[in-house]
């Protein structure tokens, strides 16, 4: 009788496994997987895990499991599998290299440096180890620059270029640090050097040149490099997003909307800020329903962001106003409820919501929201709104046989 383990191995013989790494075991590319590829890899992961339940000391199976997980971009799980390989076989060069790659993908650059330094002592002539180590130092250069630890950032740049003098990612990283310091001319020089050194970084170099020129106020130069980047890679979502920011700051709202839409079409969860700016730009262009849609997406990604809440509340109020002109009170009611939930201090939304509740003969709700509107108008020193609220309250209390004392504990929430 064929055992369970033999059945699995027989099946694996018919399944295409990830190819073994070249040299030190370069990790699988981080390209997007097709649904069929992802399903195949997930099935392989399950099969390798089943084998390891029976044969937990097979380092080759642990390594294949890690390769499949890396192909699925599951770098944390892959790192655990690779550590098992190294426990069983401490001299497994490909496992060491791939573990360092996992650390880089997870942003654990210091851990990658430590691992690669040890690997380099064992194999000092390996160009693959040298290149990955230079990349780890370049990543640290950027990270330390963001933290304004300028001297340490420069040390990491020097470590990378000591390994590979014309290493494009290191020059790009130092350029980013120089931008953080406000040294735009020096940063531009570094980005231009990157263009010459590494054809794989042409898009990113043009992108960063555009950002540096924009900060210098050289708007034509900035736009030129944004367009150069997108000419080479029209699907560069971050470039589209930054181009949107560039147009937004200049008040070119139609162009900003197009750029943000392009960015989000390629990467819908790119950043909440892209959805937010798209919503604000649409709102300013009086595309109110579309603005609401974008701002709701921004709120999904940052539900506690007061700036997004306030912008969406205003867009909802303006949307209600459009529906009010079309005599669609039930839809207006829903929009106003959402608006005051997001921004209880929106006095005009509270006022209009109270009026709609009065039309529905919901007296307690009408009075509650009119009292909140009154507080809001008082705080804003809006005399006209305050006078209207006081007048309606004077009519509604007797109409609904209620008294001001019934709402003694009603207050607007404090400012955040």
C-alpha cells in the first residue's frame, strides 16, 4: 500500500515547484501573481507543510516551502522556514541569502546587514552577497535620513559605495536624504548620477528629480521629469500620485483629479491621502457626488482622521443641498445624518436635519438637532443662523409639548 507521504511526493513530482535560486539564491521576483499562479503556490505550501509534519528534519523541503512563500510575498512565514533550514544546515548559503532578502522585504535592514556580513566572511568573493549588502546599507541611508540622523545616513551611504562604488540605489538614497536636509542642488546631482548608473532606476530617478525641482520652485523642470518618469512607466502609481499633489498645490484641479484617478486606478489602496485630495479637488470643481465617493474611500482607510471627517461632512451637506432643490427629502435626511455623525459641530447640517425631522413630525429629534444648531451658531458667532434657530425653537417647544429642561444635558462635543 502506498503511504500518505509517498502519495504527496508523487503528486509533487507532477507539480511545478519554484525554480532553485541562482548563485546565492536570488529571491523570486516580487511581481504580481496571476490568480492561477497564486492558487498553485498556495497548494504547494499546503503540500510542503504536510510533508514536514511527517518529516520535520528535511531541510530541502523547508527550503522549497520558503521559496513558495516568498513567491506569495509571505516574507514573515518564509523567514521562519528559512531559519529552520539553517538550524538543520548552518552552511546553507542559499537559505542565508534568502533570509536576508526576507528581512529586506520586511524593512528589517539592520538584521539583513548582520546576516550578510556573516555570509560575506564565509564567501568574500560573492557578487550577489555584496550587492544585497549594499542594498541593505542604501535602505538604512534612507531610513536614517527620514529620522534626521544625517551623519549616520552618510555612513550607510559610504558603506554601500565601499562595496560597489557606482551603486545606483546608494546614490538615490543619499539624494533622498539631501532632499530631507533641504540641499536640493546636491540631491539633484545625486539623482542625475543615478540615471547614469542604473537603468533599472530611471523611473525612480526622474520621479525624485521632479520632487526636488518642485521643492526648489522650478515647476517646469519638475513637470518635465514627472512626464519623463510616466513616459517610461505609465503604470507608476506613486508618480501619478505625486503629480496629482503637484497640480493640486498649483490649483490645477482638473489635472490633479486626472492624476489622482490614474494613481488609484493602478493601486486603489495606494494612500488615504490620494483619495482625500481627489475628493477635495472634485468638491472644489463642484463634482459633489463624486467628491463624496472619494472622501468615503479616504475615511474607510483612516476612520479617525478629523480632516477627512470634516471634509466629508461638508461634501455630504452640499450633496444634500443639491437633493433639496430636487425635492428628495428622504435621501437628504440620510446624508445629513451621516454629516452630523462625522462632524457634530456643523451647525448648518444640524439646522437642516432638524427642519427635516420637523417635516416628519419627529418633534424630539427636531428639537434636539435645532438646539445643537443653536450651540454651533453661537460658537461661530453666526447671528443670522442663531436668530433662525431661536425662532424655530420658540415655535417648536409648544408645538411638541416639550420644554428646554427636557434637553438640559445636550452639549456639542468638545474640539479634538
